[in-house]
C-alpha cells in the first residue's frame, strides 16, 4: 500500500517501512550494488526512482490475539491486605497492530474494572528490545495468587439457625379459622356471683383470644356481649423486680415468657385468663377436627355442666288445717284452695265404711288395754275418723288438788310419772295453818298422824340417851345407831314432823317435848 505525502511543493510517494509485528521491510531499501551504481553512473532522475516492493502477505481482518496477564497493586492503609493481584486480558489486533487491556469484572469487588487501556498502538518494549540487545530473558512464570482474593474465594461457613416463624405465612394459612370453646366463668367467690356461660374464640391467624358472654332473656345482666376484647393473653411472666411499683408497670412483650397457645385449651381444662377462671366443657366441630388432626389425635368428649335442679322437700304437716291446705303453702306464695273431686264427692256422698277396732294387750299404756273404738272411712273425701263409744266402767280423769301432792307420793302427768321428793317452807307453813282441813279430808290426818307417830314411837327409846355424853357429835352418832336398829320409816315425814314442832324455825327442839 502506498500513500501520498505533501513535501515542499510537489507530491511524493511514501511507503511503509514496517510490516505486521513491527518487522522491517527491506523491499524498499537499496542494495550495496545499487548504491555503488548511484555513486559512479547514476543520474539525478534515477535517484528518485523507487523500486516497487513485493506485495505483503494477506492480513485477515477482525483477528485478535488474547493474552492472559496480571499485575500487582499495592494497597495502603488496609488491615486485611498489603497488595492485591489483578488479572487482566491483553488483546492484540492484527489488522493494525493495536492493543487494549481489559480486566474482567468481578461482582462486589469494589474496584474500577473493565477496560483499563483503550485500543491503540504501543511501542515495542520488553522482551523484544532486550533480545535485540542480546539480553537473555527469563522463562515465563506462574501467576502469583492474591491472599485477599483467595480468602474471599473461601466459602464462608454458615451456621444453621432454625428459621423464625413467619407470621405472614401463619396469617395466610389460618386466616378466617377460629377455634370456638364453650366455657363456664365461675364468679361465685364475689358478692352475688354466679356461673356465667361464655364462648372463647382463639384466632389461629395471630394467636389472639376473645371471650364473649352468653346472655339469656331476662337474665338480669347488662347486655354487653364482649367480656374480653381480642388480644394476646400472657400465660407466664418474667420475674419482675419486687421494688418496682406495680401501679405504673406496663406489661410488654419483653416481660412475657410464654403466651397462650392452642395446646393450653381443651375440654375439661380450667384456665385463668386475666384473673378470671374458666372451665371449658365443649367446642364446635371445626375445633374437634383441628385438635384431632394437629394435637390430640382423638375426639374430646364433652362435659356435663348443667346444674341439677334441687329436689323439692315438702316439710312435715304443721297441724293447721288439712294436709292439702298446708301443702299449698309450699307450692306458691299465694296458696289456693286444694282442688276437690266433685264428681267423686257426689257419687260417694253419705257412703261410710265402718269398722270396729280395739287396742291389744301389747299397748304401752295399761289403761288403754282392750279399749274398743269405731273406725269410719268416708268414701267421698278418703278421710278416716276413730270414735270410742261411751262405757260405764271407763275411768274418768280427775283434776288434781293440793291433797294429791304429798312428799313421797307419785303423780302422772301426760304419761310421765313424777315422785315428790321435797317442798319449800311456804308449803310446810301452808299445811300447818290449814292442818284441820287437810286432816279431815285425809281421813283422820294422814299427813300429820305419820309425822307425830315418828317421835311418839320413839319417846321411850330417846330416854335411854340421857346417860350419853352431852357432846352434840356423840349425840348424833348415838341417834343414828338407834335409828338404824329401828324399822325403816319415811324420812320425809320425819322431816315434816320436825318442822311442825319447830315453830320458831330455830332448828332446835326440846328433847322431852319432841
């Protein structure tokens, strides 16, 4: 190829003196013979004559030679590395002997990579120049590894940590799925407390709990359906500081160790939610299927919490009216007259069944033995009457008088027998003042005759005590001995006789007079 160069005022041909690879082209140079000819017999016109060179070999277009290379870059002020090795690619274009340097891009390297030197022709330096100067060049060496790059190429050891539960996944899986439990809230410890039926909702989407109270018609309570709003309920708290005032302590998620979960609920369990005790006794079909598939693997039986009605106990007959009338007082606050079977009364009017009955020998009361009665059964109202016909030999009861009550006698009152053992001073004085009337009524003075007979029967014997010691104690002993030798007598009557003669009440009597 030839190009025209402008020099002074005319054009001249110029040609390349270098070929591919920078080799010198000797085709356009004059040989030694031609130089000699120019010196001896050449002319000026022949001086400017240029010998045409031979055509250069074919150079293919778009042919590029690639060489792998590296260079070392110093790194300052870095604790991890002192230098780094950067790998590059050297591209040589045969068509114009140009070259460029491109570094492959590494992800997250933090370096400016890519084309480090744009495409252009570079002067020959290095091995070619050294060899032309007769210097022996060392053989090629292996690529030096970069410690920092090797460290980064080492796979980072990853610790296997269990994945945290994804709340959004739980929401997508269990949205609109609610566990429903039927429970009883026991509020009997409070004043006017009662058992409140409630429904506990457990939302599986976000593990929240809601409690609703079941109201009945005319139950006497305010119609507020929500007992506890929907919220997460804590089960176990973290130990709190005792010195911290509880009135200003707000419970957060960091102070709760465990929350309520589906495993804490179940039929027959008793749970405490915010200080209220609930007994779970039943659940719906979806809850049964959920627990059978996820937790318990068997059906949970329902519990019977219905209160058994109290059995009405009829009190005994109080004696007022007929038993049917007393029964009406136990059935209602406003008793009504008992209903009677009018048809039965009309059909059986004046129809009476009479039977003769008698008390047997085994009667506990001796006076009631072999008594005869008439038993009548009235068919109109199913009543019974017992009547005793009058008998001449029947003992007529009598009223008691003062003569009946004597010391030592036995009296009978309403089936109970009593023995009179003593009387007060007023009774003895009363008998003394009215001794004549009592003696006449008792056929010769039964009371005082016995009283007087006691000392009179022993007057002769008391005279034997004259020779005894005058000491009172010795006298008492001698009297007791004499009395023991005598026949037993009524000491109560002796006591009455003593008081009869001791009119002053001094407690002493003259021995001769007594």
